[in-house]
């Protein structure tokens, strides 16, 4: 396996609001190997970089457009134009407008951040690669492709065409393309890559079925995708037929029942490596309550995964700390 990597999760979001341009510039300055983009589509077919296909958890949409929620109370990116979205104030992720998810991070509602397009972010990263003499990669995630299709939009086609336009079309390029949806990854691998005359490294993200992360829409019904097969023996062979890496939740690699004296490793990394799949678990945070009890501090947490579990990369909100760890 090649050099171990640091993936800056939503940018350097431990320090600046997730998916702000500022958080991406900071991640670049910290020399993360890859910077992540979560990609969703607007009403007028722009690709924007936001963790969810909702606007209500990171912007003031509810006060600017109070009448525009759907019946579930949520404000969907796909119901707004890019111009409307860019008129909003973006901030640190929050539970309620006065309660941040990570209260020790950048203050809420400070500094007037803004949602940006995928094109803008790629231009930022490529521009910094030029001015800093680097080749820092991108790590886009296609969010909820089945939901977008249900709404009449083909987000994968749109994303591949942007990637191709910016010169990402070969497995040797500094890019991983990630998705939770196994069917969509297979569609990309088996149909879309030949249509676009491109090949990229694909990452199968692995959720827990109970999260309801991946929904499919069949005859008007929403069906929660069952991930259980991915944890059974032989699953990695199947995944390796269409993907180059997996992105599991870290408790699937080190059993949460582990203690400092007794770390319990699952077979997942071994099985993935046997099939030439790189392993990039998420999400490594040093905030209060985010370091598992079997690790005394953040550095030990990284050591357990990078060295003892032998993963190939981690998604982290604190790329400076992971870069410093690997440089030692
Ligand atoms: Ca993501």
C-alpha cells in the first residue's frame, strides 16, 4: 500500500465552519493530502458544497425564507436557486440557531460565511496548488443520488462533467470519488465512466443501516438501504469489483468495547487489503467526547488507527494534527 494520507473532512472544520472556502484554504495551508467536498444540487442545477441536502442546519434560511420549508419542516437545497442560497449567511453547524453542535469551535454567526459552488472550490484548490507548488487532491462525495434522481436530477452526471472539465479523469489524478450508495457507484463504474471517457478511484462509504443514510425510491415508496451485507465475509471481494477504497465508520475497525489495555481489531482492514481496497475511516475529532475511551488522547487515537490497525488514511476535522502525526 502507498503512503498514508490525511483527508481534511469538510475542510479544516475543527477551526472554521464546515465547507466554507476559508476552511478549505486553511486545510490546504495545513498540507492535508486531500480536501473533502460534499456535493448537492440546486433548483437551477448548480453543484454546491454542503454536507446535507438541507440548508437549515448551517444557514439562516429559516429567517430569510420562512415560507419555503417542506411539510417535514426542512429547507431543501434543491428547492432554492444558487442566487438565493448565496444570499444566505452560513455558519458553524448548529442544532438550534443559538446552539452549535461543537460549542468549542468557531463562534456561531460570526464573519458572514457563504455557500460556494463545487467549481469555485476546485478553482481555489487548483489555484493554491499552483501558488504553493503542491498537488493537494480533492475528495468529492455524491450526496443522496437516489433522492436527486427522484427530484429529476442526475447529480452523478453533473459531477463527472465538472470533474472532467477541471482535468480529473484518470486514476492517477489526485482525486477520490466517494458515495454511500453502492448501486450508484456501480452505475458510475460500469456505465458513466465509459460515457465520459474517464476512470477515477471510487470509494464505497459504509454506513450503519440504522442511520437511514441511503434511501432508494421504488414506486413512490422510500426504502432504507440495508448495509448488512458489507460486513459479511466475502463482501470486500464484491466491493473490490467496483471500488478502490472503503470509507467505514471507525468503530467497525476497532471494537468500541476495547480498552487501553485490550484493543480489539475487527477483520475489516485485513479483508479490504486482501482485495487491494484502501481503508479510509471517518471521522477523527479531538473535541470533547469524540475520542474513544480506549485512546488517552488524540495522538493515541491516530496511532491506533494509522499504525496498529494499518488504515491507509483518515477523515479528520483537524488535518494539522494528523499531518504532524504522520510527519513524525
Ligand atoms: Ca462527506
